[in-house]
């Protein structure tokens, strides 16, 4: 894949500034680098090197202005996760993460189709964001303390409440994790989910043997080939993995959730206006669902007397001005992409291949966790 930085700078102009920035970054994070752990090597060092070696981004630069001048959004997505980001034979991308990119494009460029997608592996995603190769990461990234505190990024909300779960071979004949007695664990090297799983199994006093794999893809193949009995990832990912097996009935997802996995879009530090645009693009979809505004009833809802609906559709006030957008930014998101409920149903619901329950991803007034600040 041919990727370019969004900006390039003459080395001579910025050499001193880059050196000063490198010195500050190194000094500020020296305490992290002294501890040589797999987490530091796989997470912090590549990101630090990216910041030191990439062309220096202007502190005054506006991501929104860059996107508008370029004419399309550069969005980092996963390399293929059913329900979140998948591409078909015609090159069409679909999924919740993809729809969030489309929502940002609708708000910023007035066209949800003006997005260029960059499929990124786990070990390159944050580096691509920090070097400016993408404007936004929307790839089911878990919001954690380490990522929030160690990397120069901001999570712009929670688009999907997930949790780490267990996919086990049906041949084990178990209905829950308490029944696991002896198991072979498919163990991809370097994933944080591995430590969560080991802690859980130790607490359950389950006898296990780790079967290591260099990559997640190899671990999935190992599970499919019955070389190991248990694979643990985000529950939403496991639904897609199970569906992709030659015989989906050969595996079952156990009911236990062993860790919190709040997923959401990610932007770089230093551009609060862009952070606000991405954050409120997500919140606009949530507010629209709560207010009953859908892609198929916008004309009808324009006649509503509810002030909150009028604000959402840009009929009163001009909330877009605070974001550097026009007054119909949120209306376009709903018209071109849909509200959050529509997006969830399209990608995960009963008519989608995954057929997942909304669970935690219902609105707060429907027993879920999604609670959007009001548009006022």
C-alpha cells in the first residue's frame, strides 16, 4: 500500500524544532522506556519512534482544513472485522467503524462517500495516526489507561461497549467457564487479551496449556484446525470469527465477560477542534436515535415542535459554527448514514449476518450504557 504523510517539511527548516521536540519527548517518557516489557516494546516504542522520525506536524495546523483542502477523509480501519469494517469484492466498505468515518465525512465534507480507507494491523494503527497517515482511527480500538496516558492521542467517545469473551470448541461440551477443567489455549503473542485470560483461568483454577502463535491469524487457524480449544478476544470479534468457521456449530461463545473493552474512535493530540468534530459526529447519531430522528423520517421531523429536534436538524441556533461546520452538519449525518440504532441494526442486528443483541449498546433509557450529552 502506498501511503504518504499529509504534510512534508524541508528538513533544514525544522531540524532544530524536531530535535527540541525529540529531547522533550525522550525526557518526559524516559521512565517508561527504562522498563523493557513486551507492552512497552509493542505499544510505546513504535509510537515514540514515529513521533521522532516523522515530519513535524504544525501545531497550528487544522485537521479539518486539511481534510477539506484534500477533498476526502483518511480513515484508519481494521484489516477486516465483521460488523466493524469489511470490504467486498467491489471495494465497498461496510461496518460500524466505517459508518463512523462516513459520519465525519458527511459533517465535514457534506458527503459521506468522501472517505479513503486504510486497513491497518494492530501494530501499525497508532503509528499511522501519529505520523499523519490517517486523520482518524476507527478500528474497534479499546480505550485503556496505557493508550490514553502513554500515547499522544485522544479517544473521542465510545462507539461500542464490548467485553473480552471466550470461544471454545463445542467438543468440550461446556456451557460456561466454570465447567472448563482442562483446556488448550490458542495464545497469540503480544496481545493484552492473553494476560486477561490467564488471570481469569488462574482464578477459576482451570488447568490449561498455552499453544503460542506468532499472530492472531495463525491462532485463529489453529483453533479452526482443532490444534487448540479456546480463543479469547473481544466478544464482538468472536461472533465474526465463529461465523467464518467452516462449521460455526463446532464452536460456542461462553456467556462470561472477563474484561471491559470500550471501543471508540481515536484522534491525535493538539487539535481540539477536530477532536470535537469526531466526538460530536458520534454523539449526533446517539442523540438522533433518542429523539426518534431517522434517515427515513427527516422531512417529517423537520415539522417537529421539539426544540431538541430543531437543534439537531439545524433549524434553530447554529451549533455547527462552534465546530467550524455549517448548521446542517448533524442533519447530513442522519440523512446519509443514519442514527446509531440504524447503524447498529445494519451491521449487527437481526437482519445482519452476525445477528447480535444490542445489550450494553442500547440507549440509557432502554437499559443500555449509551448516554449522549444534549445538543444545546
